[in-house]
């Protein structure tokens, strides 16, 4: 199998798993609490990440001074994102939750503009407006079946993920992405 074929298969599997995650969360939340579901998801992910970690050469361990940053990242990227998303999906459809979470790049840009002085062009602003309008249209179209509180919880999850994404920028200068996730999983579990 060629590298292009492998990349296509990997992308396809990723898309299927990503899309099914929202359906799975909604289904499993009938039996689990938000915290236990989040723990189970990251426990399984941690087990899966151990395999490549064993073969990783040049493992970089964090210094004591890095621990506070990792704890902040763990709070926003793992704890609060999952708790708010899981709780929101109790009263919000999987499709609505998926649509809201797909707006994550918009919120990353807003945070980067406000707190890190990043610049956005007119096309970026147009994308933001279309994204927000899409949310409003979906929300208004599902008013009878969507809880406003659930929508707010999912948006809080997205904001947590956006903060996580922006804050990890400095840490990625020191740790590669794979090393960063192994370190975060090591601190979280």
C-alpha cells in the first residue's frame, strides 16, 4: 500500500471515529456520569498511546517548572472540555454538539486575536460570521428538542478546548506533539 493510500485510510478512519464519538457520548451518557465517561475515554487513549511511546527515542521529561503549565493544559484540554461536552450532550443532539465543536477553530482565532495579538483577514471574519449564523439557524430549527443550557455547556467545552489549543503553543516549542500528549497523559492518569 502506498503512502498516499495509507494516509487516505488513516484520514477516513479518523473522520469516522470523530463523527461517531458524538453519537457514542450521547448514547453512553445514559449509563455513565460525565467524569467516568471522560476517564474511560482517556484511559483507553492512554493505553493506545503507550505503544508508540515505548518505541519513541529521545524521550523528553518535563522539568518541575513545566508542571504548572501541564496542569493548566490538562484542566482546559481534558477535564473541563470533556465534562462540559458530556453534560451538554445529555440535552443536545449529537449533530448539534458536533456542529458546535466544529467551530473550535473560530474560537481559537478569537482568543489568539484578543490575547496574543494575532491578525485575521476579512475572509476570516466572514468565516466567523457564517459559523455563528449556522449555529443560530440550527438552534432555532431545533428549538423544541434542544436545551439552551445544553448548548451553553457545549460552547463552554469549545471555549475550554480553544484555550487549551492557544496555551499549548509555547509548550510545543519544547515538546513535540507526541511527547506533549504522552506527558499530559502521564500527568492526567
